[in-house]
């Protein structure tokens, strides 16, 4: 009996130890990294985006590939398992597209945590939201929109296509809009807001219950979804 009690105690203690370790691993998750060659082949990212709150990977894919040439950063994406894609109704550039389903890119030149960065959103209807963000606290406090960039001035080439339960698209972002880094180093993150239920109201908006807030490099924002966490942006190297 003594051996049995000791074994039970060991299992409980060992299980608790594992739980603590796994929790610690989650909160210290490494930032994503990607290296591409200028004028080289496109590179495919990890398709299993992660929840912004805790870094847990989802069981459906968001396929993203990136490529660079002297004028543009090219991004191709495919948002799979989207049962409610036809319910997105925003069509005007620089409207608050983030209230419904979008694919997003945050990017800035340099390796340092980004206090100023470019934010681009595209929705299934091929509408764009483009702005530069001022985030001096690196997400500890609220960020502000620095400059809203008019669609005609941005020079972004873009397209989207809606299919049954999915949508996909392409973005070609001018380097002159991003700002080139002399050493080919950038901070970047990719995001997806995905509806997880049908909406009766035509003017529906996403919240933490009705939508998934997903990241390539999880922001590990805790209780509430949040994308503007520059310390958690991934690293992009262009050789």
C-alpha cells in the first residue's frame, strides 16, 4: 500500500509539474521567423495560424506565401474553412474593415520592436484599409492611427476571390510604402479575423465570441484578443 500511495503522489506531482512547464512554454513562445531571397522563389509560411490570446494553433489553414522583388513585397493568401464569407458586406476602402473578416499585414523596416509600422487590411470584397500606426508603448497602452493612406496614393496591387467556404487574394505592396531597410531586416506579422457563426444583422461586427482573432506569430495578448503587440511581431530577412 505504501508503494501505491507513493506512486499516486509521484503521478500527481509529476502531472502538476508538466502543467506548469507547458504554461511557461506557452507564454515564452518564440517569435516566428522567415527568410526569403530578393527576386527568388516564394516562401510558404506555417499555415496553422494561432489564437492571439494564448498561442494555441487552430485546426484549419491560412495558407500564406511571400516573395520579394526590387519594387514590391508580394503576398498570396488563402483563408480556408470560412463558412460565412458571403456575409461580409463592406466594400469601401478605408472603412473599418476590421469589424468583419479581414486578412492583415503589419510591417516595418529594421529588427527592433516597432513603434511605428504600416498596417494593411484586405477583406473578401477586395476593399483595403491602409494606415501607419504610432505605438510608443509597444502595446502596453493604446496605439493611435498616425496617417490614413488614401487607396489611390498607396500603390498597392490587390485582388480577392470568394469561393465556397473560403476566400483568397494577393497583395503587392510597394517597398517605397514600407520603407527599405539597408540590411534587409523587417518586423512583420500576418493576421486573420474569421467569423465562427452566422449573423442575422447585415451590419454585424466581430467580437471575441463571434469571431476568431488569429496570428502567424501569436501576440499572446492574454484575456482579450489584440494584434498591436510589436514585441511579438515576426522577423523577416530578405537576402
